[in-house]
């Protein structure tokens, strides 16, 4: 049991170090167009970089204490591999290569291809966390935004019809009063 606790602590430390590094990386920093130029930059991979970084940003907001050692090792390996992929991209110069575009495309493909595996590993971990350990801000904020959009649309329709046809407004208000008192 002592080695398991020690292994878990060491693995969590490695994971936390990777998550800290990944949290510092912005997807646009991986474009590298300022150094490589637009033709050799990594713009084609921006979508994949963004999605993969978002997974790790979400993970970093979870409580990792309750994750079993085996799962913790899997996601730590994924995080270390992702850090390695992004380090390669950040250090890519294209110099001394016969086909720099091909090398760049391979780096993008590596990130793209790792997304599904990483997603599955993280989904397993996050789905096993108790509800209080999961991030609930995103679904709540999405629902709130949807509610606000519906409300604004309804108010816009009400404002439009109130200036053009008073009978529509009267019908809407009567309906609201009937629903409220039912």
C-alpha cells in the first residue's frame, strides 16, 4: 500500500506539472506563423490544438485525488505525450529537412490522431468522478446563455409587435396572465 500511495503521489505530481505546462500554452502560440511564415505555419492544426488543450484545461479543474492509480497513469501518459507533441511544434523550424511541409503535416496529424485516445481516457476519468468534483460551470453557463437568448428574442418580438399591432400584444399579455393564474 505504501508503494501505491507513493506511486500515486509521484504520478499526480507528473500530471500536475504537465497540466501546468499545458495550461500556459495558447492554441494561437502553436501557429508559429511569425517565425515560420504563413506557408509553413501550423494554422491547419489550430482546431486540433484547441480541442486537445481544452480537454486538459477541463481536467486541470477536476479533483484528481479520487482517481485510481491505473487511470491516473493513463492520463499522465497522455498529458506527457501531448506536452511532447506541443514542444516539437514549438521548436519546429523546418530547417535541414527535405520536406518541411510534410514534417509539419506529420506533427499536426500526430496531435489530431491522439485526440480520440486522449478524449476517451479523460472521459472515463471525468465520468467516474462524483458530481461535486466535475466541472458544472460550462453546462450551467450554456443553459443560461440559451435562456437569455430566448428572453431577448421574445422581448424583441414583443417590442416589434407592440409598435405595429396592439392586438397581438394584448393577446400575448392575456395568455401570460392566464398561464400565471392557472
